[in-house]
C-alpha cells in the first residue's frame, strides 16, 4: 500500500512540476502545500524502502515547490529591503575548534 501511495504522489508531483510556472501554478502550489506531510511521508518511505528511483523522481518533481514555499524562501520574501540579515552570501560552516560538541584545546 505504501509503495502505491508513494507512486501516486510521485506521479502527481511530476504532473504538477511543469504547471508550477504557468497560469495554474498558484493552485498547484496550494495543493502541494496541503499535501506537504504526505509528500514528505512518501519521500521517507522511498528512502527507507530503498526505492531510490521513486524517491529521486519525487524529489526532482518537487524542487520548484520547495524553492517557492520553503521556510527560507518565505523568509527571504518577507525580509524588508536593506534591513536585517541577508540570506545571500556564503552559508556559515562549523566553528573552528569545535569537534563533536566539545571545544578543542
């Protein structure tokens, strides 16, 4: 049953992908928002079941949705121009001298 459900969400996401940039994009984005938990569950199942191709196809079909509706994308759009921290630029890495939760030296 989980394999079937995962395949259904993969197929729906693949159908939605090209429409996300067209006139019906907002409706598809809203639908994907509503189904976020189900698509996440399908991805988790695919990963845990070793269904690599299905998981990759689902993830590839969802990239535009994640780009448009991820918490970071929403935060970037909400940031007033010229104020506050920017999401542009390098992603900070781990602090030097910290390893496995303990400070070196």
